[in-house]
C-alpha cells in the first residue's frame, strides 16, 4: 500500500482550476490498428495502477494542504469503460468530443479509460488523466513506463531553472529580474472581446490531423532556422485566420497564445513542471514570414525569467483560498485566447500488451476563460496535431486541421 503524500502547490492549483466549462483533464487517444485483447488491456491497467497517483484520491489535509490518499481495495478496472463504435474516424472523433466534455469525479483516483472497439479499424484507448496528476510530459512517460517495448521519449525542450546564486549581489539581481518579469506579466492587457473569447458552454468539439511526416517537417523547419513548433504554430495561425474569415467575414484579431514551457529542475515531488509564456500569434501575409516571426520571438520568451515566474505564480495560486485562486486564474487566462502546447513522444515503436501502438493523439485542457487548445505531439516518425474548442466558438476544428495539414504537406 502506498503512503499518504502531500499534494504540491502547483498540482493543487491545477486541481482547483477545474470548472464546469473547462475540466482540467488531459486526454490521449491511443490507436491499435491490430486490436488489443481484453487480457492484454487488463495487464496494462493493472501496471498503470501500480503508479501511486493512479491508485490514490485527493483529500483535504489542512487549510492550505491536500494529499494523495491511497484507496483501499482499489479496483482499477472500475475506471475502464468499454464501448463499440463504427470503424470510421468521424465516429471516433464524436466519441472523443463527448468524453472530453465530461469532468472526472473527485471521490476516486483522477483518471478514466474508454476502450473503443472499432471493428475492422482496431481498438482506440481514450485515456483521461487530471492535470493534477501530472503534465503532458509526465503522463507520456508514465504510459511508456507501462509499455513492454519502447525506445524512450524524446528530449524535452524548455528552460533550465537557474540555481540560487551564492553571492548577495547576484541574489538581489535575480530577485530584480523576477520582479520585472512579474510586472510584465501583470501589465499585459486582457484580450478584447471577440469570437475567440465567447461565453463558454462546456461542450467541446475537436479534430486531429492525419499523421504528418516528422523528418520532412523537421527538415523544412531547419532550412528556415526554425523549430518544428515554429513551423506548426505558423501554419496553424494561417489556418485559423482563414477559418475565422469564413465564419465571421473579418480577419483574425490580434490574439495571444498561452504556451507551456517545460522547466528543467522544477520540484521533483510535483507532477507539473511547466511555466507559461504569452506569445502573440503572427499575422504576416505568408507562411515563411510567420515562421520567421515566431523563430525570433519564442526562444527569447522561453529564455526570459517569465517562465520561472509563471511557475511560481501557479504555486502561489495553490496557496490561496478558492475564491482568490479563481480570481487569479481569470486574471491569468484573460490575457490569452488559446493554448498551444508541444509534447515530445516516443522515438520509435511502442507496444502495449504485446500490440504495437499505431498512432497517438493528445488533447490538452484549458483553464479559466480560454476556449481553444492546440496540441502538437511527435511520435515515432509522425507528427499529430489536435485542435479542441468550446462549441460556443464559431470555428470548425475539422476545417482547421484539414487546412493545417495542407499547409504542412
């Protein structure tokens, strides 16, 4: 039996960001083209339940604390639902959209799995895990831990949490830099009202691209002295602009994306290691101009102290009473119109229950008043991009990902 363990402040903040219109739950869709026998799935679920957070629920532990408490006589298969859907991908997309709109109950371990039998198309596992359990990188590594065969996860790009300087003058300079970053964060204006920021309904829609060739996209980005994230975000901004014009008859307004940045050296007892930066979406006329704009802007944002300060702010939100935390989340998320996240997947073939994982799609949640998320995942030799949005937005995620794939191929 696992021991009771205190919930970190950052993880507690993510836990309490849940709202009826934005459940803070990460969703992964695992495609097994050759199927996955029930016995193999049971083995995978039982190994997953050996991870302490997957067999524990969150309970209060004082006015400022919460804790992971092991569930006695935990039955992991009670977290698994089996359904049958037609083999076409549209039927699966509709199922996933319904699932991601559903919050997880707080009285049990914060994860669920839906096993979708797709007939001739194989099996899809829809795995949902609350952000309090861990961030996308942490959860991907957990899935690899229960795999029988894999070549490891790709290295995570991000920023290094600087060591605390020993000299007083350096410490004071560090405090001054962090204070400036905090002032910049607070001084950012709120996004103005627009079709990108309607009153949210809590009903989600989402779509994903077909697998895109990672080697070709990496070469294309490298030739422009840019990263894969720069390339995909530039293409997404163009696809969104075109969809926005189709829906509203107006060009896409100036908008910011909230971009998670992995912080190397963050507290080991936390399941979340991400800070956040606010990135203006490019609005240049051509794709190459947008790539150039992002390749010059995003690295500077990631290397600035803003990322570390945002992580500290998230931890501070976890200390506040719920009412004040909600006000802080509204202040934070009101400065962006969407979230764009990039998660590195496994380098090569992955097998679960003795069966090869053919595809992997992830969808990141959003908090507060944000109604759209874009999730980029590199897995094997493929890139998968998903777009999820609240149905109050006029945009169709299917058209966005279709145009995004056209721009990238």
